């Protein structure tokens, strides 16, 4: 009985040790993976911030005005509006 | 007898240990001595008797305890649900320090925070300060060698900034130098990609990301926590208002100009401009004059725009109707003051005509019907007697007479003797033209959150709308007319107060408008400080700017123009210019269906056919 208990204790100890070792290895591996993902997320977020800022800068009204002016567009005035096909009721507005 | 002391079968019974007591183990060091004395050599088990067994059991028990706890721990890990990993202190603190972004009402980015690198030196670790003083200025020209030498002269210091906020290219160049004692620290820099657009709303931050002005200062705490902020500002409206004010500012050579656009139904400030303005990316480079937000921080005598309130008060109290006739033939003499009209008509005017011709005499007489207390109470309801917090750090004062008597009632009736900010004026006009409820204006999307309160009833609102519309169709606000839109408004021209009384040549001119007048959606105010002759009234300088703003912003804001009126205006313009278009040679135009006005289509089509625009 005693030797059986001893054997069981030894087997349990070895199994526990192996389990802990495996667990530790897995945790370390996952921690490393997570650290890489966090770093990647941080980098991508930073890039996204920069791109959003650049987009906002490029799309600011003053920039669009300059592009529009280069191509000969002028601000739309109501007197430029022409009702198309006034007799019919359907259809969306169309641009000449 | 214990099993290990039992004699072997057939063997002579050995002499037992004389000193061995029953049940006690044999001590190792005595075995050899006793063996020499003729005693039997004890077996191994006899030597490590019960005492050894006890120790072994203790060790086994300890091991079992250890393994058991490990097993429990394993079971706990296996069975319990995974928890969110705690953020490492090394990973995230800088992200947590990132200041929140600011967006306009449509989600356009107005302010954000980007990572940058700042260069520092550790004088103790510097091997050759002269080398750093020679090399660094070559890649960073604005860092002077003399300054570097001075900073590095004291080796007891462990940290000195050489330059903050380097570009990535600059940081790489410095890094390539490979000089010991230099280092980089990651920092965050506030960036305003729209540059000057909405600068006075946004404000700016200092080098340590503390808000200095505008919403950056007002919402400093929440922004520092990383919370984003969405404003009611629309960058399109903001830009159009700025360009409209700028255009008339340049023409009129005024010292400054400012404007406000408010969503009349919600109290949201859609645009707020104060020129000259500044680029918040370089806040420190601009003078105080450019940083000064005239739309909320400065208070003025508003002039004739106040007549809207005088008429509304009289209408609400039942003293007058739009048709009530007031004798405006003679100036009013009260005390040492004489109240007269700028455009004297010298006749009896109706209430409508008093607004149309901006009669000071008429406004004074209407205000006198209610007296000082009624006027003061009405102004209080319109929020004119207390500073206005709209969500930016700047809150301008209001000034009104301590002794509010009859003379003060007369002068306040036409906008003198009381000073409020432009924002006060806009909020009050919105209340009188929308639904009669006063709403605290706010630059934050969703409004101020403060409850609205009733000022006047809808009958008064309708009358005020008619009066303001009449000013634009027949009065001093004609320059604000826009084809297709029913614009209503009121001009204001106030002489500036000087040390020697009111100046006869320096004016603050204004025009406040609501559009569309049938059910106002936006209230717009433009003001100019000291425009030159030819632009010296609200009708000449400010009204065109408001008209231009409505012209450009109307369709962007979803205000459908009345196509019948547009066609008529267009026809009139083309006839005036003597232009005839054929179908093949029509001017560039955006064509749209007029769904809101199905009835005039035929007439419009006929008009265009008559003009040769369409077949």
C-alpha cells in the first residue's frame, strides 16, 4: 500500500512538473506573441493616425478650392441651377 | 519484537545490544564499537529504524503537499475562465497619455496627436561636448552650437533638452551621428490638419499638451484622459463663412471681422470665425490680436440689430402689431440727449417700417411703452444679462446700466448703452425666429444640454419673421438677398465709443440673418470693425457677406432653393446682360429636379423656353 502511494506520488509529481513546464512554455510563447501583436497594433495605430491626419489635411476646404479653381470650377450659386425635364416628376438631378 | 530484530531461522540467537531499548533504533556511531565488543552487526534496516522512517514520511508529506498545490493550481488554470491580460506598465503608458482627438459634426478630423521624437543629452555621459556642438547643428540648423556647449557645460546635470519634436528624418540623421550622451524620448505632438479652419473654436495646446484656448482648454481634462470630442462645427460651413468674411474684410479694409452660424433648432454652433485668426499648429507665432476670439470674448454695442428685440418685446406684450403707427416725425429730446434717425423719414411709420428703415425714434417709443422693467425682464429672458458659456474657454462679459432708467431704455432699444457678445445676439435672434424658445448655444455636437425656456409665443415669432424678411426685401438688408432663398435679417451700424463720446467715423457694422424665413434653420451673423467709407454700414458691408455665405452653403446644408424664384432671378440676370442661350450652348450648370415646387415647373419651363434656354 505504501509503495503504491509512493509510486503514485512520484508519478503525480512528474506529471505535475511536466504539466507546469508545458504550461509555462505555452504561456511564454503566448506572451511573446501578444507582445508582438501589441507592438504591431501600436505601430498600425500610429500609422493610421498619421494617415488620417494627412487625409484631413489634403481634404481641407482650402486645398479643395485650389484644386477646383485649377480645373475651372466655381462655387455653385442657385442661379446656376436649371430644372431638367420640368414636366416629368421622376428622376434624380443630372449634371450637364 | 520488531521484524528486523527477529533472529534468522536456524541461526544462533545473537547477543542483543545491551543498550538497545525496545522499539528504539540503533545509533550509527555506536555500531562499530559494539561490534568490536562482540555484539552482532545490526542489519541496515535496524540502523535506520523508526526515526528514519519518520523523516522519510515528513519528506513524502511535504512533496505531496507541494505536488498537490501544483495540481490544484493546474486545475485552477485549466478550469477557470481566462482573464484579460493586465497591461504591462512598459507597454501602454504612452498610449494612455495620448490626448483625445477632436472631430467636426461630420467626423472630419480637426485635431489629433501624433508620436514624435525629442532629442536630449546626458552631460555626464557625453564624451566630447565640442563634437556634439559641431555635429548636431549640421543636421539641426536651429540648434545653435553655443547653446549646446552651455547646456553640456555642467556635467552634474543628467538631462537637458536639445530639441523637441524632431521629424523622423531629423531623428534618423541625429541617430546616424552615433554620438554618446545623446538620446531620444518619444513624445506626442498635437496636430491640426485643417490649419486655420476653426482655429478659434479649437484653441491650441502648449508643448506639454495642456489646453491654452478654445475647446482644447475647456475640455482639457477629458481630452487628456484620451477621450475624443465631437464638435457641432461643420468645416465646410466654417470655411465658407471664413472666406465670405475675409472677402468683405479685404474689400472694406476693416480692422477685423467675425461671424457666427448657429443651428436655430438645436443651439449648435455650426461655424464661428474671427479674423484675423491663427494656425493652431504655430499658436505661439501669432500676436494677441490674432488669438483674440471676437465672436465670444468681445462685447459690443450692437446697434440697430437690437431693434428686433424691441419690436419683439412690443409685439409679445401686446403694445403693438406690425401695423401699429408710431409718430417718427420729430427727434426725441430727453435730458441732454437727442434721439434721431440715421435715415430720417419725417413721417408716421408702422412698426414694420420702423424696422425696415431702422428708425431709432420709433424703436425708442415702442420700448417706452413697456418701460425699463419690462425691457430688462425681456433682455433677461433672452440671456442678454449674463455671460454665455458655449463650450470654449473664452467667455466674454456683458455690460448694461446699473441704473436702468427711461433714457437707458431708449438707447438700449436701438442697441446703445448695452454691450453683449455676438454670440448673445445670435442666440437671442434664434429664439425669436424659430419657435420662441431660448437655447444656450454650444460648440459641442448635441447642444449645451441645458433646458430651453420660452421667451415669446408663436404669433410673435411669425411677426418677427415677417419683419426681418421685409428688411431684406424692402429695407437696408437687400444686399443679403439670395435667389431661391427667403432670407430675413436686420442690419446694425453702431458708432464706436471713444474717450470723447461716440466716433462719427468709426463704426462696428453687422448683419444678422435667418434662413429660410418660413422655418429658420440657421441664424447667421457677420460683423466688421471699422470698415472704410463705402462699407460703413451693416447693409453695405456685412449683409453681402451673409448673402454670399447663404448662397454657397445653402445647398450643402440641404436647404432646397425655390426653383421658381431661381428661374425668375436667372432670367432677369440674363435679360439684363442681354444673353441668349441655345440648347446646345447652355452655360455650365448643375441641373436638378425641383421636387419641392411642382407647381411652378410649367411656368419655369415656359420662361426658359421664352428665353431660348430650352426647346
